[in-house]
C-alpha cells in the first residue's frame, strides 16, 4: 500500500537530518514538506498528525511516525541496518546513543548568542576529541573491521559519519590523531548511496543559517533563549 | 556464564530508574553497585568500563552496556516486552520516547535552582496534562484494550506507569480528567 515516505520538517537539518541520512544510506527515496509558516504547523496540529504536537514527523508504511529515535529504529530495522541479532542491535543502539549525544551539542549551536557560540564551539571540540572519537577509534582498532558492528554496514556507521562531518564543519582538522576514523570516513563516504547523498543536488541540508533559526522560532514560537552547555 | 544483571549508578532514581522498573516488570533479579565516591567513578573510567565515561552502566549477558535507551531496548527485546513485529515496536518506541521527554523534565527538576522550581513544576504539569497524558488516554479509549500496544503488556506500559507515579508525586491530583489512565 505504501506511498512514498514523506518527511515533515523545516528546510534545514535539525532533528530530521539523521533520518535523511539513514533513508539515503538505505537507498530509499523520500519526499519532503517544508514548514515555513505558523499556519502550516497549526494545520498539522489540528489535523491530529503530530502525536505529541512535535516534528519531525514521517509518513511511512501507513503510519504517521514521530519521535526521531523511533523513526530511525524503524527505518534501520526495515532496511536491515540494525544488526543480525539482539546483541548486535544493543551495540548499534549504544554507539548511536553516543553519536546522538555528540550531535546534540551541535543541534542547539545555531540558536545560541554569539558569545555562547564561542563557548559551545569549545565544548563540541572537547567532547568530540576526548570522549566520543576515542571511543569509536578504539572499537575500530580492536576488531580491525571495516564497519562498527558485526562486520556489516549498519545504522551506527551512517550516524558516526554524519557526526564526524558535522564536527569537521566546526574544526576541519579534528580527526588528526584518529587514523581509524579517518580511514572509516573515507570508506563509508565511498559507499554508493552515501556518496550520492554527499554530492550536490541531494536532499542533504546545509549548515543551519540565520534564516533557518528564524523560521524555526517563528513556526514553533520556541528556542528564543537557548544557553550553551 | 551470566549471573544476574548488575547495575552501576548512584543510589537514587536518575537515569537508572526506568531500567530498574523494566527488569522488575520482567521478573528479572538484579544486583546494584552504588557510586558513593569520586574514586569509585574514576576507577571505572580507568578500567575502561564506561564507553563514554558515563553511567548508567549495566553488565548483562557478558556486555558492559551504557546509554540508557540501548539498555532498555535490549531488556525489552530479550524479555518479550517489545511487541510482536516491527510496527508494534514502532508504536512502543514512539510512546516510550514521548514519555521519556516528560520524564526528562522530572529528572532535571531536583537540579533546578530554587527560584526556578515553581516554574518548572508548572511546566511539568502543563506538559503532562496538555501534551502527554491526553495522548495515552486517547490510545486506551480508542482501542479499549488493557495495554497500550497489541493487547499485550509491553515496555510502553511499564514506562507509562512509572511516569504517572512520578508526576503524581509532584502533582497529586494530576490524573483527574484522565479516567483511562486512572484505571492503569
């Protein structure tokens, strides 16, 4: 029955970007409806499409799914990017939890004042280089395989690549001292579906700018006074 | 090889409490190590046991698991509290994530400065009664079943009861207006 998968969000990264990455990695085509006005959002609310009154929302397989993690888990499982058994799924969940925490520091960045941006920049780099990157560097070094889990391409690999690229946008040489991650980045980037997503013209969204911030604040009536971590 | 699951955390609810609830709901006995000193924590880090230098840590089935959601998903999967197929799992995940957002507000509450506490309490009440509880009230009313998903006890039910009780501790009359939830 399924029509195309359809994403409802702003025309920007935010919490929807990881979903775009995973669908792209799985080679799944999707449509997008971009929220630009408060009225659009209220229409979605009134229509009862948003279970907890929030976006992201993804129409997939007859469901109107909300909650980013739930959506990602569903896509990962459906397209065989979630490991072969419960234990591999546990590892993937752990690793994705870490990259999610790291990307969380970057998610709020555009909404901060100039002064707080400076502080947050330092936090992002510090967490990446002293907490998260070393953990994944070690995983790859210990098993010597191409992928994080089960010697097979999974959601964890997609999520880590996304995180690496986002941190590199803040500090381009951040992978110095992480040879495994450098090789990992090159390997995963060259997977055909990922390579395509990284090319211009794909549905990947650019680094958030002031217009994006202004749109989110206008549509949601929120995020006017975020503080650095 | 596996003995009982072993939980390492502070002696309190925090992020470990949903794990305790889920293990208990599944009838699984577990041990706990309580972190009381900085030295204990630093030893764990030095031993390389905490993947991201954080607790909760749950040693289960030979794994040293961190990341609360990963731990909970594993337990739910292992003890058949995760629905019968992908779509039921999707529903459970959606419900659990929503409840977790509400619980996060309660989690942070003790750490808020005294002058912010009343405002935060109002936020918790507002979110519970306007955003989260109505959803589950409606789910239960619409299908008329005893459990949230698939007519079977699942992780979603455990998480919801934990959240209801936690909110009631702050706002005793919060369930008035939610007859379905009262029956839970």
